[in-house]
């Protein structure tokens, strides 16, 4: 079941928006509304970063879906209609396989639609002050890194953090030199090579429907010194529970 090629010949940096999760911890809110469409301050969660990306010149989006994917597809079509020149393509894992492919599996599935360098972001994270900076894309493209991650101070639900960072800006599969770790914001720049051999053994386009997480690929690339990182100190929330959503909307 190959995905169709992009419908336009040449495109700048694309953005992959991860929107296929079930959102079990958000139930009952997500029983009838997919988590990326839950609203924060009057806008669906996924629309906040998409609006910012479009404002910085990104005009090609790939959104993967599974749970209640038809609602996300409809929203994306309506959003695209309000942004002339922007193309949104849906990678419908729910229709194609009947389940979500996890992060690495979903990116691999969408890889034929993406360029050499692309943004990846989760549709259920709220970071209104984050700027998808074109100079950051240029620096990443000129480097030999396979990924560049934005890390955030550890939230209460992840006090141990995920990855370290050294003084040169290299992401570490372990602690920082001071013994601490930071939390991956789920916002990053990626090179398609990370999802090809020898780093990834899923065939591009993932026709077999392999579900696979992203963390093992990142850790392998970190061990090889091929992942860089920045720290984002702005407001950031992983909207993972109804209580966090309510707190956001109360501020």
C-alpha cells in the first residue's frame, strides 16, 4: 500500500505532525474527539504549531492519523483552505492498517512524502512561544547531525528527564555532565537518513505496517554523536491529562 507522491513538484522544508495517538489518559474527552482537536484557548491543540509553521513559510504538512482520523482530516482540509499555497497530506494509518504505527513507524510510513530535512512535532503539545526558526533549519541542514532536538526543563510528570546535553550542544544518551537530564519537547528537526539503513530497518513507506518507537533510533544516533540539541525555556505543556488541559484553559 504505497503512499502517493507529493502533488506538487518542489517544496521547502516540510513538517510532520504526529496526530495518530488514542489519547487514553485523556478519556473520556477523547472518546469522541481526537486529542489534537481538543481546544486550548479557543483553538485545537494541533492548530497552534501549524499556524506558527505556516507563518514562518512552511507550506507542506504531513499529518498521520488513526483514532478518529476522519475528524482530523476534515479539520486539516478546512485549515488548508484558509492558508492559500499550503498543502496538507494525510497519512491515514487507521484506514491503511487499523492501528497507529507509533512515532518511528509513522514517520517511516510518511517518509516518501517528506524531503531530506523536516520538522517533527507532536500534535498534543502546547508551546505557544516556540518559533520554528528558518536559520535553525539552515544550521541543521549544514551540519552532519541526523536530528536536532529541543529539550525543556523537566515537568512534574517526568522528573528524571530523557536525555542529557553537553557544553557543545550535543544530545547525550544519558546524563549531562552535571548529572542531570532534560525532557524531550517532542519538537525536532530530522534528516530522512535517520529513518533509512543503517539506523532504521523499516522500509521507507513502511508498507508492512511496522509499529516502532522513535527513542531507540535517537539513542543509537546519540551514541554515534549524531544528534544535537537546544534548550527551550518558554511555556511548554504535554497535554496528557484532562487536568493539564483544564489548567491551561484556566490561565
